[in-house]
């Protein structure tokens, strides 16, 4: 049985991962600061790991719900923070969170791929209007800032379009047993000025699974130049037209940015002047946590 060694570039000691040719996907549980490493971007001098394997991350909350297939009909609740600017205290600093310039296009292209999509933008995208109806949909897509802050759960939060915040401790009170997937497309880590053991990242996925949602997609860093829109659009176009698992749809979307095929998959949806998203910076930040089916 031959194996391949993948290494993380730019790490002095190198993270090595031996993968046999007979494995089709990886269910990963990483420790400490390894949680900040995007496994899909591991490289073996010939190809990226995502070109061979689908990857999903698991938490203790995943273990009892790994085999439930996704629902056949996609219904999406999509909220977006597109304009405005809010000053929010993060640790000992004031951080400015501005509207995401490509969030409108992101949500519009999502609605084009999934006809049964309800859109909530800016002031209409408030916790009071959004949270009570989340469980009526199979996917909840939040195109807004989510801050993963080292420390207590109340330090990490999701920013809604009207300026209200919901911290991760409050997220635990949500009830989402009918939701297959929660997507946060503009997450940021290390906003407290330091990196810790990465628990704040998988902690979000854990909290979402505690609500009953089967999986979550989050980003390890925020990309605001059209790359997120290109990847998210490809993901939903693939998920809605091909009978693939969530993990495989994400993998195919990431590969499409690498190869340039996202332009065909997304039917030439307009994006930023930057149109070459082949670098891992653009596609490797997104991870799936939980049930990848």
C-alpha cells in the first residue's frame, strides 16, 4: 500500500500527513495551533491535497451525527451585511467592521443557484428578524463578519447587518434541528491580537452542532476582493445541480478556483478586477466542520 506525504509550505518543521491511495476523504481532528492550518493546502510537490481528497473537520458533537444525509430540497436563508460601518470593542481594542462590498453579489448569485432563497440585507438582517426563521430552511448563509476571538465564548461573535452582535454563548440557545448547514463566509481569527490553540475555530462548529445543525462552513481568514463570492457561488451551483455531499461540493468549488473553471460553473457571474483565484489564499480558508454528507 503506497502512501503520499503532504507538507504544509512555509512551516519550518513541516506538517506531514501520510495518506494511503485507498482513502477517499479525511475526517480530521487537529490539536492546538495545527487548527489554524488549512489541510486542503498541504502540498506534495505535485498537487494540493484537495485535488486528491475531500476534508471535513469533526468535533465531539459530530460523532453522533456523521451519517445523516442532507435533505434533498435546498432552501436557503441568506443574510448579508453590505453597507455601513460599526466600531466594536474587541478585547482592549476598537475594531471597525465595514459592510462587505461583494456580499450583495454573493447573495444574488446564491439566489440564482437556489431558487428557494430568502434574502435579508443590512437593517433587515437583524437577530430579531433572522434567528426565529432559521429553522425553516435547510441552509443558513450569513455573509457577514464573524470574529473568532481567543478567550471566552462571549468574546467571539457574529455581526448582523443592523449592527447587533450575537456572541457564541448566545448561539448555543438557538434551535436548528432542521438545518443541514450554517455558512459564515467572512470569519476572522486572531482578532484579539494573538493566536491560541485554535479552539475558537472548531468551537464555532461545535456550537452550531449543539443547536442541532448538522454542519458548518467557516473561513480561517476573510477575503474581501471577490474570491469569497467566486468560491461561494461555485459551491452553491455545484450543490444544487450535482448529487454530491457537502464536503465534495466544497472540494469541487475549491478546485474550480484553482483551475479557473469557476467562471464556467458560475455562468460568468461578475466579480472583482482580480479574476485569478488559483492561489491557496483565495480557496483554502474555507473548512467544513461536522457532517459532510
